[in-house]
C-alpha cells in the first residue's frame, strides 16, 4: 500500500458519506457509499483471501481516494447514484440506458385544464400519468382523448365566463374544442369532461363506459339523436381500447413496478414491467455489462438506484426477485422522493410471484434474442474508437470525445456549441451551448477561444469544489479523452493554447471539409491525415462534425429569431415589455398582430385604445 494512502486512511472520519477511488491518471474507477467512511474504506486495503477478484483488481489500481461527507445514509445513496451516473466508473455496475420517459399531464393548475405530453414532472398541482415506455403510446392516448372530448389545446390564460378572443380557432370549427376562450362552455361542464378523462387515465374505463351509456340513453329519450350518436361513437372507441388492454392483476389496483433479471456470462438483461391500476401499461429492458464478478444482489441494487434516480415517477410498490444489502435505505429514499410510503418486496408465492416469473421469462427471452446483436454493436463501436486511437497514435482509447463549433452571420449573434460522444454514441445530456460575450464582430478564433476557456475554467472550478467536499458536481468536471474542432490548424492551435493555460494535456484534432462543405478528413499535430471514406472511423468523424454544426446553428437561429422579434416590437411607441408579451400571448405571432384590428387589440389585458391605435398605425403606415 502506498504511503499517502496509509496516511489518508488514518484521517478518515466515522461518518456517512461517499468515497471516490482513483487510479494513477486521476480517473475515478469506483464510487461507493458508507455508513462509516472510516470502517468501509479501510476494508479495501486489509489483506484478505476472501476478497472477490474484482475488488482485488480494483485495489491494485488505486493510487488515491477522496470522500464527500453527507448528513445521512439516504443522502449518501443519492450522491453515490449521481456520481456513478456522471463518471461511469470502471468497477461499478453500470446501467447503459438513460431514458427520460414521457408522461401525460392534466393541467389542473389552470382554470380550464389541458391534457398534454411532457417529460418533466413538476410540483405544480397538475396531475401526471405514466411513465409510458414510448412517445407513440402517449400520442395514441392523446388522440383517443381528443376524439372523445372537445377540450382545448391552446396555452391561453382563461377565466370562467370571460371572453378572451374575438374569434375561436380552427379546432372549434372542426368540432375538436368547445372554445372556452369564447365563454362558450360553463366551467362545471368543462370540468365534467376533465374528470372523465382522469377516470380514463386512471384505468377506470369500465366506469366511464357506464357513464357514457347513461348519457346516450338520456340523449335518446330527449330525442337528441345527434348527441346519442356522438356518445355511441365514444363507446365504440372505448370498447376497442378495452379489448387491447391486458389485465394482469385481479387483486390490486395500486401502481407497481416488477423488476426481474436474466444473467449471461458477461452481460445481464434487467426487465421492468410497469403496472398501473392493475393493468400492464408497458415494459422496458436494460443492458448491464461487465458483470462477471458481480452477484445478482449487487446488480439488482445498482439497477434499482440508477433507474429511480433517472425517473420522475415512483410507484407505491416495487417487486424485485432478490433482497439486496441496502434495500431499506433505498426504500426510505424512494419514500422521500414519492412523498408517501414505497414498499420494496420479494414475492415468494401467489399472484405476485407469478408476475415475477413472467418478467424473468421475458428478460431471458430478450437476453437470448439480442445478446449477440448487442455484443456486435458494442464491439463495432469499441473497434472504431480503437482504430481512431491507432490513427492518431493516442495513449488511450478516446471513449469521451468533445467537439466544438461556432455559428454566426457576419458576427451577429455569435454562438458556440459543445457536443459529446461517449463510446461512439451521442450523449445529449452533456451538450452545452455558449452565447459569445467578449467578442464583437466576425471573429471565429476569438469566439472559439472564449467558449473553450469557459468550458475548461468551469471544469477546474468544479474540481476545486470536489476537493473541498462540496456537493453539486456537474458534467463539466469530466474531461474528454479527445477534443475535435470544426476547422483546421487555426482552430486546433486555439484549443491547444487554452489547454496549455489550464495545464491540461488533452489531444486535439481538427475536422476539415472539402469545397462542397462535406467532411474531408482530420488534422492532427499540424498534419492532414487521410482516412478512407468507407471506413467506420470516417463515418464517426462525419457524424460528430455534422452534429456539432447542427447544434450550433440551431441555437444561432433561435437567438436571431428572438432578436428580429424584439427589434420590431421595440419600435412601437407606448408598447413596453408587458404589452409585447400580452400581444404575443393572445395573438400568437407578429403576423397575427399585423392583421389584428384596433378593436381586437384594445380588449387584450394590459392594452387600451391608445396603445392599440399605436400598434395598428405602426404596421399600416
């Protein structure tokens, strides 16, 4: 054991926290949590023949360690999961998939609620349903709801009995909305529709069928045959949905996730079924690699923590096939996250055990079907990166690549982009956009220097925060294995200058284009390297360059469009920020403002006859 580690072990506190093991290059190779840092970390360095091969291998590579104190075990668990997700350490069990699931949101925080798709669950008094495993399933459900109920889709701020527009939108004329913006529907009647939609989303379609049958019968008795026909069509749609849905629980209607696993030699598939109100709403599988020396309990523990760290919804009950060491702590953490009790159970008999067997069977089927394909894809991606390493003669495989680009028109609204590729695939969560602050006019070199300085200065600041045991680490502190610049020698030299300023040794290459603005090759160490256009390396470089350009130019366009909008309305006398926002909110666009009459504009909240006249005169002079 090295002398520095021996000294540091003596200083460890008897407190809960998270520890980070590092190798000789300073890279984090393992993240763990402990009730007592002193006891847990010391265990790794005690001689024992009972240690697993993985632990022995890891300890042999540890050159130093750091730790972060927390106030509780639950806090340590949350921080551990965040750091594993961020750094993806070599010796931790890693969940490869990182999805953000879609939800259906009923905006009960609005007077006339909308039913919309969202990927963010907020504490905003709205009601959320999900998660759904595909956006397609959400879109299909929303289509069904809008066919059944003529509710609004606009974002207007509505008040009961108040007319906020001069004329309704197209949805009113095609029977898709009852136009509450025109005061056409009483609030209680609108909320009756919303309550039925919530009933539908809660899985109580059978109750809804009875309600609609009753309405159809009353309409028929009142000789309202058109209304009766409408209810008949709603019933047909609902019956079609009920035929498709599979009831999987006859004894419970609580929200429940069921987690099962199939294990191969090197990989494992974890399958999770989402049950909502007794119905199977969807399923998803996840790939976990490099599990040779991991127990089933370790894999399930790591999966559970990483999965629920990334999902907004936590069900009341989680069924899992085996107990794991910190199950009670995870349960307490999820209870805090949900705001009510969450139970993690291992089913041994009855219907729950039957469900678990079904999930395990599905996991095994997926492992058999896709394992070879997954391995081929992973091997191909690794092979491409290794080939790139050979071409550039790098010390290590560039698993994390960051690419930078600049976008502007004659120096107007200059912006920069940073895109990230990890293991050959896009990692959009780490993308960053930069609005150029210190450079005026068309100066690509100066702009590039600014964004690179900001990126690596942030990394240095975050590294200091880690050393000072501060929580709140961001992705900037993860340094790339390779930097790719959209451009030639000039852009590469700018990057090298900035890296030298921060005393960082990261290889930099430039991605150059031909006369038709297509990828031609790369420049490295002041030499152009020719790569076959049919090779996987060339295809990867092209993807990275195209993505960096796309991300930069989309940001530039959005800023440019905002500036155009701002400059037009800024020239109108008597119209300030509040009135501009009100005009845009009510009329939707500059084009609609141009077409609006004085009468329409004067009735908008915050406007008056004088301001409306001013806007009208501005566009009609």
